[in-house]
C-alpha cells in the first residue's frame, strides 16, 4: 500500500503532477465537498464526529504504512494546530480559552463518518500521485482546521487523541453503526 504514503522510490507513474505543481487545491476541494455533504445530513456535532473519523483514517494509514514514529508526527501536527488556535485566542482575548467538549454522536454521525472517511481515502489517493507527502500533510492540517471551525475552538488534546487512536467501528458511545447509502 505504498500508494497511500509516497514512500516508493520506483519508476515514475505516467500521470503524476508536473514538478512543482501542488495538489493542495485538490485536497481542499475534496474536504470542502465532504463538509457540504455531511452538513446536509446532520448537525454540526455530526460533522465534528465525521472529521474525527477522517483524521483517524489518515493517522491509522500513516501508522500502518510508516510506523509509530510517523503517526506520532501526525499527532504532533494536530496538537500543534490546536495550540496555535488556543494561543491566537489568548492573544486576542487575553483569557485562556476553555477546551470545547467533543459532541456525542447524533443521528447523522454515521453518515458524516462515512463521508469523511471516504474523503480521507481520496486524499491518500491524491498523495500517492504526488512527488512528496505534501497532500497528506495538507489533508491533516485541513481536517484539523475544519474541526476547530466546526467546534468553535479546540478540544482537549487527550480526548481528541483517544478518539484518533480508537479502532474504526469501536462503539464507545453506545451508538450502533448503521449502513449508509450516499448519493
């Protein structure tokens, strides 16, 4: 699965982007479409749960393909983004921001999770065709930024880290997973 992380030093694929060409707009378009689709199917809390599911896919793929050290680098990137958000709020308000609780899954959470997991997989596919792991890095940053926007602030890192390390399909919140058809 070297397609997910760009670690293969083999022959160039014929449909790779030109040198210096960024795939970040593609990642942004994928995420923007996913946010719009998930918002149609659920509440803001459901979108948050979906974004976490997408980040979980990105992190799990990195850990599977590149090992714990690279997964720790993804964790550090996410945590740094949370800290930057908190520091910006501290600078503008002069008060330490409160951690925003991660909402419980609502009726649209399963659909949102499916949408964002698919978006994360699409971002990994884009990354496979890039010269470096720039699209993957951009996806982690964009998913995290969108998470902060949807929550209206930063969650507590330990809570988010626990969610990111959960196995897909682990039913911690008592919500049964249901099959979802996306159109």
